[in-house]
């Protein structure tokens, strides 16, 4: 029983939990996973801002279709994907530092494990591509959790104060590069794999741009 | 004769202009093109920062090779590439606004033309991938020219005050997606084209991250 479970059940009864991975995967009573929660603040960017940004990065309905195609392919592979991603983070000192104990400098196992559970749902939510206001508010919250505003709070982690901005957009590459072989494992044609991969690159870059908002000086986002 | 020509000639005589497109293309007396110029400020990020960032986005020596392979392929196509890129910008209102006259709101032809000349050299410089201190200082300068610190100054353009942050990383996608067909036009194998394209995505994203530095709050980059 996690502290959030009563809240999630309550929201489900109120019909407020209808989007995101939680819909198709009734398991996630994952601590700190708050997509669709009424408690989230409204994002400082609008749906119109989102549409403009999507146009600028050539994000189309074709990409939405490709992402949704990827969901069924990835659904039972999230653990294996996360093994690869965590392996990459663990072997890259400039990344693992963001999961380190602020005093000892050693990776914090409990923090890594807590984030990992949400990361699995994030894969499915990214594939869902339901770009509505609730999704936007959740992106805002995710950004704040990387920024010094709210990092560590969700998991009461004794870690460093922020993920430095530069690594947010950068992570688009390892995440999507290492994802590609998993997209190819369930019989999709090479052309379909290319389309899904390209859609994933756009979808992750789009999100990291939104997550960057708290880092950007006032009026310059 | 442009105002910069004496400076460029002077720097060349002093041996200070040995990197960048200018080396292989003796034409560029392009106004405002200042790669390698002694007048540039030192970047606020170091070569060690750059190496860490490159590791985080899986940028390897293979990517350097692929970029350099692309140079010969792209060298005589820059005009055609820029036709495509400018066509995309012109047809995307949220992008063309950054080239607009601040008062009339209409695209400023002289400004667009001035930037275009440097953009052609930027293609070749990106392919060169000489990631040394001079390159880093030039990235810093390019960032400032997108930011309100120094936008419009180079071309004395009567344009809007800044390029909004969100469009810098976003442009990685249209730039590299529309580049791909040009990479395929000179007989490289499909596998080579894929490698060159992947290297370009990393190289452009890397640069837009560096260009974002002036937008990011103090201590958070």
C-alpha cells in the first residue's frame, strides 16, 4: 500500500484518471506518478504553444500513429529497456551524479529504484501521445522535478539539487538510440521501425523542451 | 568589399584563421561570420564540459567521421539546402516571426539574406566538427546572437528582440530531416546515409544546447 493509492482510487472514482498509462495498465499505484492528478498546477505554456512547437519540429499525425504503434511493441519490454538506460546512466559519471547522495557522492539505490518505476510508465505515456491539457500539466510537473524547484521531493531523496539543463535535451539521443532495437523486436518492417524511431526522437525532444521551461529566464522561453 | 574583409585577411596572415569553412572555401568574406576571430569572448563552458555533453549524447569519433564524410557531399548543395530550410521557415509563422520587422511584422528580406550567407558556412563548419576552443567560442557567440543579448546587432536588423528558447532545440528536427535527402544524392550507401544523418542530429542538438546557455538561469546550465 503506497501513500498515493487512496488518492489514485479516489481520482479514478471521480473519473479524473482516464488518460495515460494508468488507463491501459491498471497496476500503477506508483508513488509520485501524478499524470492526470487534479493537484497538478496548470502548465505555464498553452495547448496553442504546444501546437506551434510541434509544427516547428515537424511533429504530425503520422508521428502520433507511429508512437501508438510502438506502444504495443514496447509494453512488455519496458524492464529490458530500463536495464539498458540505467546501464548507460550508471556508466556515465556526468549523468549518474544526478542520482547521487549529495554528501557521499554515491549513487542512491532507493532513489534510482523509485524513479525507475515512473520511467516505465513514462515510456507508455510517451507512446500514447495524448497531448491534451492534462498531459501538458504533467510535463510541467516533470520539468519542475528535474529543476531545483522540486527535485528530490517526490522521493525524499538526499540527492543533488538539480539536473543541469544541458542534459535534458541531450538525453533525447541515448533514450531513442537505445530504444530502436526494441522497436524492431516484434516484426515491424524496417520502414515502420524508422518511422517509430523518428517519432520517438521528436516526442522526447518535445518533452525535454517543455521540461526545460523552469530553467529559462523569465520571458525567454 | 565587406567591412570584415580586412580583418579576415589580417587574421589569416597572423595564422589565426586556420579552422572552419574559411579554410577550405577561400570565398567567405561574409559579413558577421566570426568563427576563429580573436575578438570573440571565451565561452562560459569548457572543453571538458563539451566532452561530458558529447558522452551524454553518444557523440563518438564515428560521428566525427560521418560528419566529415558529409562535407564533400553537401559542399556544392548548400544553396539548394537553404532553399528548403528557408521555405520551411517562411511557411511556419511561429518561426518567420524571428526574421520579422519588429514594427511592421513583415519578414525582413535583408536580414534573411544576411543570415543565409552565414548559414551556408555553418553547414560546412558543422560537417568539419573541429570541436576546439575556437569552435566553442563561436558557439557561444552564435547563442548570444539568438538571445536578446545580441540579436539583430550583427546585421543591424530592425527585428524582434530574441529567438525564443524553445525553438532552438526544436530546429534540430527540420534541419536534419530535410538534410537527409541531400546526404543521399552523391552515391553514399543507405547505411552511410543513416550514419551521417544520425551524426548530424547529434551535432545540431549539441550546438543548440550550447546556444541555449544565455537563456538559462545562472548556475542551472
